[in-house]
C-alpha cells in the first residue's frame, strides 16, 4: 500500500506516541489531528500492511460492509450488505488514510516503553531493517502519553511439540497462508476451526484439496436468518454495544472464540458437517504428535453439537426480538445435522493419509515484554477499562473485547478510539476540546 504520510522528524519530545499504524492506531491519530494534539505514529512496517500481508488471496470480511465505520469515513459503497474482499478493504482503507495524512514513522520498531522519572514516558525506536539494529541506530523520544495499537495479540501460536512432527511435512501458521498453490501437492491438515481455520479449510476444499480439519470449540452462526444477515439482527438487538462487564459471563467473554461463518461469494454458512459429506475429514482437538502420527481428543461429536446449539440459540434470540418488536419476517427455522460422525477419530497417520502440509490456526498470544509498566495481568494481557490503564498516560486500542463485542472490529473502532482520544485531549486542552474540534 502506497501512502503519503508526514513525519515530525527530529522531535525529541512529542505529546503522544501511538505504537502501531493499523486502523485502530490511525483512528486515534485522526481524532488527535482534529484537536491539534501533536503526536507521532510509529509503525514497524507500513500503515495497514497486515491487510495485504496476512490475509489469504480469497479473504473476505465476515461482517457486512455497513459495519465498516472509521472516523469520518463510514462505508458508502454500492453493497452495504455485502462483504468486501481483501483487496477492496485495502483500497477502502487507503483512501481513508490519504484523506488526513497521519504523522507516521514507518519501518521503525518500538523496542522499549518505560515510565520516565520526570513523568511521562521514554520510547526507544529502532529502524526495522536488516543491518541497522545496532545501539547507534536507536533513538529515544519522550512523550506524555503512549497508545499501544499493535493489534489483538501479535505472536502466532504453534504447539511446543510441532518440531517433533516429520520434517517432510510443511508447516505454516494461518497468517502465512495465501492460497492452495503455495503448498506442496497432497492433503492438508488445518488445525483449528475458528474464523480463520474454518475459512482456510473451505478455501482449500473449494480448490480441490483433500482437507483434514481438527475441530476446536468455536461456535458458529447462520449467515442469514429470517430474511436478513444475522449480524445485522444482532446489531439491531444491541449485542455489539454491551460493555464486556455487563455481558453474560463478564470479562470471561474476552476469551471466547468468534463464531465461524463466511462472506465469500456473497456470504453463506460454514457447515462442517456438509463439508464432511463432500469428503473433508474431521477430527476433534489435536492434542499431540510426533513423527508421522498425530493424536486427537475424542471431542468431534461434542464440538459439532455445541457449535450447532449456539447456531440455533442465536436463531431463537432473533425470534424473540422479532416477536417482541412485532416485526414482519419469514417464519423461523432450525438447523438439522446433515451428517453425524460414526466415531470420534483419535489418530492420524500423516503419511498414510497423504498429508504434506499443516496449517496452524490456533490463534495468537500477547507479547508486551517491551513495555516496562505494571499494566498487565498474570497471563500478560493488559488490565484496562475502555483502553485506559491505571498507569497514567498509558492506553491501549484495538483489543478484542476491549470494551464491547464490537471492539477490535470495524464496527467498534470509531467509538473506542474517540473515547481514548477524548481522555488524552481533555488532559492536554481541557474538557470539551474534542467536541469543539469535531463538532460533536
């Protein structure tokens, strides 16, 4: 992505440093720019690069296009109920960023954030290019506020025992997957059935590959129900706006896996049982392996039943909403299984099955070791409320379930970034400055 950006080079002190130039960090920048708060966005690569660099070729959004709302820039294209492809998302974001030219320092890593003895923070920067990571290449800036916008959790997870698998088997993480052609000929094992795993399994299946899928505990949801997209119904019902502390299950909701569904080809359900009828091989949770033999927990039947139960439960909630509001809609339905496993397989011989590749789609973990502040729980996750921590001046943005189910998605980024920016602006310019700057 080619962007025209500015950089206040040579500044030893800047009021606010935002770490990460994804859509969340840039949204905070948009508000700070409108309120004339000097700031710098530091990005290890280029702005928004993950959209083109870590999504597969046939990627589409799973949320309807009308969910796409960034500061001053709601989706206004011709297909609000459709699902943008990866390249369409990149083009949409590119136009937004070029409209306000944020102050971004590209190809620069933040290697340390530490509280300063005199107040504020010291932020150490290092060029993110080979051969330039010497101590002489580093630079330290001071700032009053730091906003961490490095995404959900940056480190891809693979199991500790993955290196014990037969080295002839090609292994990649889901963020490295682009298309079926990049993989060696042969069958593919996809591990994980969250949004990425289920959609990658579908992509390979449609490409004609023999797919083996290790199914986890991810729930699923209907693409459309009673005449509308399910996510449109859920938005009307207010589910994306409920603060996490008020959500059923409370803060534990932050650990839930998102429902699998797809926006591909105009949007449809992902039904793993239907894939099994078409030849996909399903297993329960992958627990360990070595050489050419992998072992699975006997959880497949329960996982499929649980995902279907959530699917039907969401349909019932929509039914209740329709009845409560006396809405005109087609009659209710329920999903009925189209295939049931005869047994829960517990072992796979990779060579016998012709599996030449494994794609790990089991998520990410946090890595905030470069932040020297008491702002993290025992698992290394930020302790924050609507992005603000108990460390004065330290904020986060873009985390899944940071405030609501909409956080971490296009739907919730504007509200979250405005809240974080407003607290910064009020401290710098006085209460009400943001409303004056934006006309809100």
